């Protein structure tokens, strides 16, 4: 199966999206979702049986326009609001005097009706032309949309006014046509609705204009994110020279230079230099991250320090920035479960409204009311109805929420995730790499009498620097930080399972288990033995150091808890979630970490393959489980959980299996992601409540003749704008940074 995104032109309401979706899904081997807010169709199709051009034909057969992605990228993006703005300005200028002439007797002079007609006609014909054009195109396909309601309502008011002016009692005697259709006096034909036709057109154009602007603002976060990448790269030639090339010409393996203030061209590994990178565009974190040779860097991040030479590892669609854009786009094109009812209603909305308008006209005429009253009520029904608000309720909130999440380094994989964030009551936290850093670090040095700490670390760090063991790397890194440059090692030896030994500065040094020191007739004195025992009781790793015939220190290393983890757990508790620590480590280590971050429930000594079973067991107890993890072994548990949260610093497998991705790797972002998801879901529900409530209340009022068509037009325009404006409030969502 292949997938593609088709930009769609000509949609004006949710009914349009439903028609296009239906037309595409009628093709064999095609599954399509059309998003009215993003004006795109997300299509999965069998490339062996359906050519991409056939998809475009299906859209055009429904009366709309579509282009293949390659053609869309080649086109210059025009401001979609420019045409609307021109029509709105001219229509408003012409409609204002029509309204004043019609409503304010002081402005009326002899035969003012004809001036009003001349001013209103360009508004009805040219200003409302997009509505008439779309209504006609839909009529040719046997369909009706929001434009049909607007076009019929506006033209009805205008044609009724023409009839009154040229045939009825409202026109000048010498201008009336001498036909048998002249109505009887008192029939109501002297009423003209030029102000209704022109002002309603202006209001609806205003609504469309502000709606288009708001929709564009809603997608601005994702567009800005995708535009953050560098445009050029300074590639190093084998001979040492540099050449500037467009980023899309970079190949994996190319070496390129990143100078201070420049953006990293693509994902890669630092080969030369050290610097600090501003990664806020990916992670939402404002504090620069130090990088050195061997560290991975992401394309689009900004070099805030020294000169770097980077070897490209991923280019084009494989980069982290491109993957984030793809994840967010997929989330925005999906449909939340709460949208299904709105889609069903939108699909039949327009025909039902037209039927209701005809029934309103017939009812009032049948009860003996004047034709004027009956006509006014019928036009108000046509104009007050608004499926647009229903169609915009979900996708605009999703558009803004996922875009804001991308800015903060919180990736929501799809709209169905939102409901899970609301229902979750338990969160399972993997220990290593999620609550803890996942890397060994020096936590304590206990010295024998007369031993200097810096000297100990300098010698011990030099010996451990020759080893690749995680414990050795932690000691060597800490020694380099405290003691500076480490001396060379001679006669290095690795005693498997026991430790290491070698000569540093002419001194024979042994580091490892007490048994290794015992082989050299060196034994731990009571103070050092007690320190080792206490460390191991806490689940930490303790190694002994000896030289000159005696044990001189115990060095304790451990997988350290992330500084933000305690705050993150408190934040998750505040959201009503019950935290559970899950780990394969021993019970003592797990309990120590849990106590440090404020977790009461611990499940320890769990094999990687059994983590999903633990999640399933919690679900069997009736809990709705969220799971946060970062490793390959967490992927099955993330997939099993009702809500999976992947730590972005983890593996691609874990990220793929999750529902939410925390790009920063900071556990506190889990609370932010859940809060943002819940806020997005809440906004969707508010929008749907407003959209349904508006139509349920407005249509009966219009049918009862209690709404003037002008007021109905203004209210209809306001309904769509209010839904989009409510969704835009999500742009102000702030992450709970706390003490990070």
C-alpha cells in the first residue's frame, strides 16, 4: 500500500469533505480521510491497481480540485485570504449604504430603492460569486453544501426584491412590468430585501475570511517547524576544501562544517570540535546542550558555540525533523472518535435544512400569514444553518493542539490518543532511561586515612579509562572532570568478572571486587567495608581501589535519578494518575529509586519479555494504564498499554510503538503531554457542544420567524469564527517547566 497527501481546493464546509471522502473511498483499494481544516486528503491506496492520477480524477468528479504532491510543491503558495479580503472590503463598502437606506427613514428619498438595487447587485453577483459557483458545481453533481444554502438564501432575497420593484407595489409606476402577475394590494410584495441579500453576503464573507485566517494561524506551528531546517551546508571535500551545497543534495557520510550561529544541516555525528546546541525547536527546552566528538546532533538545531565538523548519518525524509513533521501531519489528518457523530450530521445537514426551509414557507403560508413573513422565515432558516462549525470543531482543535505540542517537543501520534489520556488512571514508569539517566555516574568516594581525593581519582580514572565497562567509563569521566588530564597506563590487564589492574605513574593499581584486591594481599578496613555494604544495599555498585599493599578507597557508582523525575511524579499524581515503577533491577535498587522520586508501588526483577504481561495484569484489575519507556524491551509494553509514552531519547522501536513521544527525554514532559492532550480533547468537546447547540437553538428560532435574515447571517458567520477562535486558545498552552 502507498500513502499520499492531496491538497484539496474548493471545500467550503464539512459536507464538502464528506463528499470528497466518499468519492475517494468508492475506488477499489482506497482508504481516504479528508480534513476540512487542513484542506487535505490523506489517502492510502494500492499502487498496483490505482494510479495517483485516478485519485485526482475522483476528487474532480465530486466537483472539487486536487493536485498531486509533487505538483503542489512546485506551485507558489498564494495567500488564500487575498481574494476573500477583496470581496469582503468591496461588499462592505457597498452594503453599508444599502443597510442605512433600508433601515433608517431619515436617509430615504424619492426612489431610493433604485440606488439600493444598484449598490446591492454587485454584492449579490460578484461578492457572493464563490457561493453561487460552488452551489452550481454541486448541483451538477446532484449534491448540496453550505454554499447551496447561502446562494439560495441570498438569491431568493435579491430576486424577491426585483419582483417587488419591477412588478409589485414597491417600484415606480413607470418601471413596473404590465403583467398579470401584479399581486393584490396588501399581499406583501412591496417588501424588498436588498439589505438582507447584501448584508448577509458581507457577513458570510467576513466569517469565511476570519475563518481562513484562523485556520492558517492554526497550522502555523507545524509550518514553522518544517521551515526550521537549514537551506545549505558547507561540505568538506576530501582535499580539505569547502563547497556550499543545497541541503537536499547532502548524502549520508558527507562531512560538513557548522560554524557558530549556523544551523546543523542534517542529522549526524560530531567528528571534530565541541560546542553547545540550541535544541529548543525539537525539544522545547531553552537550555543549550553541550556536544563533543561522538555525540549525535539533529538537523535544524542551532550551533551556539564553537566550530563543528559533522558526518551526516540521516538525510531528507529520514531526519528527526522530517519524522516529527510526518508524525504531526498524520495526527492532524486523523479523526477523533468524537468527530464521527459530527460527520454523520454534516453529511445530511444541508438537504435537511433545505427541506426545513421549504416546510417553513409552506407552513406559514398555510396558516394565513403574509407571504413576506413566510419568505423571511424561510430565508432565515437557510442562512442561520451552519454545518461549518460542526466540521471545524474537531480538526481545528487537533491542528492547534498538535502544532503547539510539536513546538514543546510533545508529539501526539493521533486523535484517538486524546480519549486515552482522559481515561488513564495509572502510569507505569520504566526505571532505566526514563526515571533514571540510564548511564552510570559517580555518586560517592570513601577514602582511607591519608588519601587525597583528587590524586585517587587521577590514578584510578587513568586505569579505568583503558576499560570499556560502563562502571569504568563513569569513573573515568568523573576523574577527568575533577583531576583534569589523565596519565597513561602501562601493563593494563582485565580480570574478567573481578576488575582491572595496571601501572600508572610507576604505581601498581588494582580496582574491582574485594576478591581481586585479596589476590594482592590487600583487604578492606572496616570503614571501607561498611561503605561498600551500604552502597550495595541501596542497589548501587561499589568498587575497591588498592595500591602500595593496601586498600585506599571505595568508589560508588550508580544509574542516577534524573533531576526532574521527582517533580514529574508529583505532576503525574496531580493529574490523577497512580505511578508504578517497573524495572528488571533488584528490589533494593528499585525501592531506593522509588523512594527518591516519590513512588509507592514498585514491580521489580521483571524480565524484558514480561513487561507487557505486567501492563496486561494491571488492565485486568480494571485500571486504564499509561506506560512510559525508552528501550527496545519497552516496545511491547508501550503497545499493550492504553496510552504509550516514549521517551524521545530512546529507540525508534519504542517511539513507533507509543502514542505520545517526549522529544526532550525529560519525564516531566509526560505530564505536559497528558495535560495538552486533555486540553485538546476538552476544546473539541466545547466546540462540538457550541456547534450542535447553536444549530439546535437557531433553526427553531428561524423557522418560528423570530430571526431577521441579517441577524441570522451574522450569527452563522460568528459560529464558525467562534469555534476556530476557541481552538486557537490552545496556542497559549504552557509546559510545566518547574525546576528542570
